[in-house]
C-alpha cells in the first residue's frame, strides 16, 4: 500500500520571502486606518516623496517618514520611499526593521547598490560576515567602480581567511580611490560612503 507523502516544511528562505512580502503591504497600510484600497497615483507618490526628501535633508525624520509612507500609499513598490524609510529606521537604532526594508527594496531591484551596501554594513555589525561578503560581491558586480564596497569586501575576505582574494579586492579599491591607500580594519560606514549635510546617508530621489 502506498503511504501518503508527508508534507515538508517550507525552507527558511521561503518563509523569509513570505514575511518580507507581507511587510511590503504592511508598510503601505501604516498610518492609514482606511479600509478602502488607495488607487495608484504616480503624481501623488512623487509629490510625497519629494516632500519626504526635503524633510529628511533637514533632519525632520518624523515628517520625512510620514511623507514616505504617503508615497507608498500611492505606489507600494516605490523602492526609494522604502529605502529612505530604512535609513530612518537605522538612524533611530531600529536595525532589524531597517534590514527588513532593505530586503524588500532588493526584492524590487536586486541590483540596487545603496540597499546592498547598507544591508552589508548591518549584517557585518551582526556578525554575519558570510552574507555581508555576498552582498558586497553583488554591489561590485553591479558597479565595478564602487571603491568603498571593494574595500569592505577585501577586509571581510581577509578576516574570513580568503587572504589572496581579500588582497586583490583591497588593491582594486585603492586603484579606484587613491585616498584609500592606507585602509584600516574598521569598515567604511554608510555615512562615510554617502555623506550628507546631516551626517547620515543621503536619502534617495527618483532619478
């Protein structure tokens, strides 16, 4: 007699993907108690995003966050609004939330360098150097001139026993940016890689 096949549990990466998909739609609903669906409106989304960028640059993170949420109401796949919300989460010390949003952004655009770079920084801080290396490799694959990513990649490779590859990555970084000729063991932070007047990573616009 043929026995019924036992249902296997979903692999962790599938559960994470489902959770991230749910997060994307939760973000759209945040701050909006209405039960009706908001119709997509590119113009309203762009206006809200622009307002968020101005508030963000001025350091008004609460206002900026509300504006980005407004942009997501009209365009729930707006990677720029999601990315900038992740920056605000990180600035407020909510690193787990920031990671989740970066992953949603990368689900929309797997080659989006700023999200890859900043997620690699957070993964490094949490001790997950293996994923951080993979993320930096994706950065340089998408942008071979990303000196900061090459440097961080090289330092992590060295720390994980990949010395020849690490040396090559560091030399690549130095060739792209001679100011990196004396790298230290400390990784470059997102703030140093993408400076802004407020001392935090620059929020991203739609261009």
